[in-house]
C-alpha cells in the first residue's frame, strides 16, 4: 500500500465554502467530493460532514466539526514562492477577509495560518556571511508581507 499523509482540517460548518475558496487560489487543485450525514445522525442528516480536496497536488480532508476547536498558529502551511509576483498573488488572496501577521504570516478568513515566503528570503537568511543573514532577518522582522526589494535594500545597506 502506498501510504500517504493527509492533513485533516477542522472547520466549524463551512468545509464546502473553504474548499471552494482554496481550490480557487491554488493551481492544480480540485474538490474530490463531500460526504453527507445520513439517518444515523438524525440531528444532522443531509448536512455535509466532511469533504476532500486537493491543493496543488496535496490532498486535504476537511471536517465540519463544529465550533469547539479553532485553528491556531501552532499549525501553518508554508507557500514557498519563486518571486515577488507569487508572494503578492498568494498574500492578496489568502489575507482577503483574514488578517496580516508578521514575517510573512497571515490568517485567512477561516482562521488557518499561512506563511507566504519568497525563496529569496531563505537565500539571504541562510547566507554564509553573518552580516547578510543578520540584515535580512532584521528586515523580515519589520515586515508583514515579505517584500523582496526591501530585503535586498537592507542587505545592500548593511
């Protein structure tokens, strides 16, 4: 058997809305389907219980579990971006209806945390020159959305 790990996300009662939103943001994405409660759950019969969807090739399971559990920053999803255009694309879509945080982090409208990070940030903070790494890290700490030009300027002006 080809074992795979599938992240399972607990939504209040809007997994179908969330799946439609996420699959509209990421390429190579689709909704696989939704399962509805049957008569074994008379208080919820006909309502969506869970669904599966794929985001850029990664399968997710979403549960309509109710309001007792919420997402926290203890779990987040990193979107590694090739350039500023990708950062802007994912940031603008995922933060819409959500909230900005620091260092490339945001919470989307469902409360799920994302890190929208350009590859260039890692190149700079992992640079063998400690002055480059320090300048890039300090610049990142002052940002909400990561701006590559601002990172480059901080490194150039160190």
